[in-house]
C-alpha cells in the first residue's frame, strides 16, 4: 500500500466522522431547543447496583460548586463515619441523620418507626424551605417499603415543595407512587460487585 | 375489635419483623465474614441513565472525607463550568481536562485524537502514582469507542497500577475488555429523564 493510498483512506475516515458528528449535532440541537423549561426536578436513583448514594451526594457537590444551598437527610444510616458527610457538612450542607443503623441490627419495628417519624419531620421542613435549592433524601425508599412512613405523606410534601427545588431520592425498591411522580428515574443495576468476590467494604470508597 | 386484640396484632407484627431482621442479619454477617480482602477496586459506571459522572465525583467527595488523595481526568468535557470541579479542585483534587468539548461540536477526528492522546498521557501518570488513592476517568469509554485510544493501553495501565489504588471509569457503551477487567460494574438505566419532558439542563443539577 502506498503512502498516498493511506492518506486517502484517512481522509475518507475523517470526512465520514465529520458527517456523522454533524448529524448528531443536528439531533442534539433539536432536542436542546425543545427543552426550555426551568424548574425543580424530582430525581429517583433506585436499583440494586453500587453508586446510588454517591450519585446523590455527587449532585450536592455539583450544586455547591454553583453556589446553591443544599441539605441531606440520611435515613437508616447510623452514627458511623461517612466520607461525604465529613466534607459536605463543612461546606455548609445541612444534615439530618436518622441514626438508628441497619434494620437488621436494630430489629426493633417500634423504635425504628419512631426514629423515622422524627427524621421525616425534619425532611418535611426542608421540603418546605424555599431557601434550599436541593434536598437529598438518601435511602428514603426503605422507610416506605417497611411501612415506617406512609407514601402519601411523601407524595404530598414533594408536590407542595417550592417550584425551583430539586429533590433526589435514593434506595432500592422504590414505591411506584414515587416513581410516577418523578421527572427523572435512573435504575442502577449491579452487573458485578467486588464484595461478592471477597473484597471488604473500604473507607473512602464504599463509605 | 377490642383494644386487647389490637395490641396482640401489633405484637405479632413486631415479633415477625424481629425474626425477619435476625435472618437478614445472619445472611449479612456470613457475607461480610467472607469478604476480607483489602485492595484497589476498578469500578465501571456505564449505561444510558443520569447519575454516572455524579456517582464518580461523589466517590471522590467520599474519599476526601477520609483524608484520601484523589485525581480526576475529564475526557470530552470542555472549558465550561463544572460544579464538581469548582468544589473538588479547591479541596486538593488534581484535575486533567481534555478541553475539546463534545465530538459533535468539534467534528474533527484528527484534533480530537491528538487531544485524547495528551489527556491520556496525564491519566497514565496518575495511574502510576502510588500517592494517589483514587483516580476518576470520567467519560473515558467514548475515547475507546471512537478509536481515539486503544483499549489495550487502558487495560495495561489499569493492570499495572498500584495495588491499593481505586479507579472509577464512567461513560456509555463501555468496551468489553474493560468490563471484564473491572471488579464492580454498575449499569445506570434511564427509566425516564426530565430533559425528554422539556426540562432544560440546569446549573447545579445537570452540570
């Protein structure tokens, strides 16, 4: 093959690339042009895979980077260390923590229901606070699944929140009523997980 | 129904809850006991849904909260504002940015390949740096999919990295060779997206 032939082949490749990208650009621009509404988005991140809570906290980090005001409610989580909380609390994010720990550790339906009620009460105030641009309700789904919290109360608080406020709900097995209300729903599926291959949960990566 | 009957029904519910949670606890403890290895994990977050990059940056936030050293490489991304970068750079995270913008905007295969090469060169140094506890390769998958970067080079750099170093790769359509090498793979599926319903990409939430 001569050098000249090589060059023409590359030219064809480059031209095809340019044409494909122009088509893509047209498609993207049409979509962007038809998406002009600005308002608070309800996003749910559910499914069995790793990355739901980190996506939630990552969005708070993103919001802070634009000078937004953020708050986080951690359902289930106990008093143990949480890397995100260590960082975000210092940066001004308001945290409410249910502080009971896993349901399989407490095994106490009455106490857990009470703790959920107290934590939800704080969440409701956040969802009514027009000064908050974004609220993360981390692992809320389990509260509804365990009947610690009626889904109607969650739906009502979400519907009545300030119009500009974004809300992110994370956790497995999200209730259908919340999925229906949501603007954006991502389902994180676990294809594989290091833990299943014998790797321990590690500080700074898994919590 | 008498008050006495009400109480017994609740008692039965509470007892059943306790028994179910004890079973769950046993299952969790068996799993935790068999996962004792501590080492750097390669995690890939792929799929079409929203939340891949925020999960990546959220994990960096988590790592910082435990005093870990983190770096991020942003492939594709241009010079525009990025909420996470605004926050994490100030907290000491090293950033390398490809700075070309979307392929449909540049439409230039030769220039994009060169920019990718330069950015990958920085990424390789990070993947060889034992002082880094975690490296995020944001949107790397597209570089391989577009043949800007040979997958063998990525595999080689990942295999030869320090044993304790965690790596996160994000982006759609991840190459099979990377998926096979990964310890943890999450696929984020889009169930619905506000953008499709006419909501604009908003600062502090979408970027």
